C-alpha cells in the first residue's frame, strides 16, 4: 500500500472509530457498512429510530462521539435479527447495537431515563445475585421504578393479568422470599468479580 493510501486509511479511521473497534462488541465491523439502509428498512421499529443503524455507523466514522454515545438509538434494538439476516455484507448489527448501548452505559453517557436501559439495569442486578431471575422481585422493581404512587397505579391496572397468572400457577406470591437461585451461585459471583477486576485493569492501562 502506498504512503498516500495508508494516510487516507488512517484519516478515515478516526479516534472514535478506533475506540469503538477496541471497546464495542464486534465494533471492528462498523467500517464495513456501505450505507444501503436495508437494516433500518428491515427493522420493525425502523420509523421510530432517532438514528437508524447505518446512520449511527456513519456518525461513528465521522467521529461524532457524544452524539452517538448519548443517543437513545441503540437502545431501540429488540434483537429480532432481521437486519443481520438481510444485510448484504452480513454485518452483526444487533451485536454492535447492544455493544454500543453497553459501552455507553459503562461510560455513564447513556440516557438515564431510557426505559430499555432502566429495565436492563434492573434485570442485570436481579439475575447477577443468584444466576436466575427472581420474577416477583423483578416485577415489583419494574412497577415501582417511577415511585410508589405510580407503582400502585400500575399494579391496579395489571391486577387482571396478575390474577390470571396466579390461577394458572405462573405467579408465586411467595416467590420474593422463596427464590433460591441456581446451583453454584457462589461460583457465578466469583466469575463476575473476576470479570470486574479484569475490566478495571484494562481501563487502568488503556
């Protein structure tokens, strides 16, 4: 490759693109997007994206770090995988969307009130305790995440659903206290602790 071509490639690979490649799951695929728009055209939520995937990828390549990481766009992904199936270049778009969302959250730049982000945090904290979701605790935390009054109102609205789940054995009213988690939950805690330590060291030497 000539010196001119090398310089053009380096200019194209701006600092934010390099950051995404290094820190976002499958982020090294971003530069492969050819901006055809098939991903957003295939997405069930396509019309509602603040920035559709191909636009996010172009913004990354343009170095628009704050606009990307503070966006609500990647939190729209529902993991339907339509985009991956139909992408002409077979980009792992779903993985990149979740990777961007996770990275933005780790940096503290993700939109604080985004409902998907809030659910993700509540779900992760729940399952990380014992390796298995405590459905009763998860439901209560989701109902009351906007305060006691709204939680009570939501509970009243969903009373019919709750009673139906009780009748069919899908809801255990004592599940909040009877939940035991999975076998080897202490090992899960050790693995998560070790993963956090590795992440901390990586940040220290980044």
